[in-house]
């Protein structure tokens, strides 16, 4: 029988900070469903008219990321509406994209479903840590997500790019997190009390390494070359990240946390 994998200690942290979309919420499915509405209007031979439209999704994400850098104070729902309008016009050469399409897409993240493992995993983790969200999404979308998609799991703090006036991977977002966790929850990251949990390598794990913040990679297939996702290529970024743990899902992470705490109680 193969020996059980040994993970570094997870019981010394007081709080977990989470990226939300892509980590807790099935962000890619929501994006892909919207992409199908656009790419299905293209000629059958168009290179972006594929199912699933992964390359179109990546291109739109790249455009949205550029907008984040150029307009750091623009709320994400407005930014996403502008990005998809520009993408449809310039990348897909589709004319006449109606406002009735772009604006609902900007507000769509709040309707996207949680991964099946998310809510039960968060409920397990809440028994051992304080829970916070650090998200690039606006307050309207995150409010709907927390109140509806992630309920009955609850968070002790929620911080957004709209609150901060910047988007991850900016260090401003993490500095805001550190300061507010200290003042709001009494959690001091410099004392090793905070662990960051995220899917995106580029938005979360690269700045985590730069700042010396311990992190958990919820890879959701991203460790494989065939894995979907826009969170960055692990092979290209492996020297720029330093996560101490990797799990496929939040559920797997929560199970390991429970195992470690149970073992600690017996010791």
C-alpha cells in the first residue's frame, strides 16, 4: 500500500485569506458560457469558434487584466463590461454588441455557482480559522456571491479591489489585507498567523512569494498541461511561486486540515 502523503503543518495559522473567483466559485464556467454566446456568431472556420472556447476566454481575460492595470479604480463590473465590448469589437470583429449584453455580463460573477466542494469545505475550515476574502471583484458581485452562492458558509472579513483602488497582483491589495486583518480581526501576518489560499498563480501566488506570505495552491487541474485555466502556466511560473501546499480542491484542503487538527488533539 502506498504511504499517505505528508503535508507541512497547517495547525499554527489563525486565519485564511481566500481568492474567491476560480478558487471558491466556478469562474471559468461562467466565462466560457458567455464566450459561447459570442464565438457562436463567428464563421464555423474561425479559429476562436471552438467548444469550449478556451482561447477566446484567455484573450478576454488578458484584455480584462490590461484594463485592471490601466484603470485600477474602476469597479470590476464596469471594467468587465467595457472589456467584453472591446473584445467583441476588436478581437472578434463583431459589430453592434448591445449594452444589454455587456452590462449583465459585468454583473454576472455574483450569479456564478460555487464548486461542489466549496461550501462544505469552508464550513470545516471555519472551525479552525478566521476566514477572509481578498477579491478583485466589485462589492456588488462579491456581496451576491457571499450572501447566496457561498451561504451558509460565512466570512469574518471581505476585502475587494473596489475598496482598495487596485487589482491583484498589486502589493497594495495584500498590504490592505494585512493592515485590516490586524485591525479588524487581530491577525498578524508577520507573526505567521495568516495563510493565503488561491487558484491563480499570477494574481495570488507570485505576489505571495514576493511578500513572503505562506500560500496554498488550489490547483483544480492547473498543475497539468491539459488543465483549463487562466491563472498562469505553472511550468513558466514555478520559479516565481513558492506555495507550501497543493490540493486539487478546497474540499481536499479542508479534509487535510481536519486530519492534522485531529492528530494534534490526540498527541
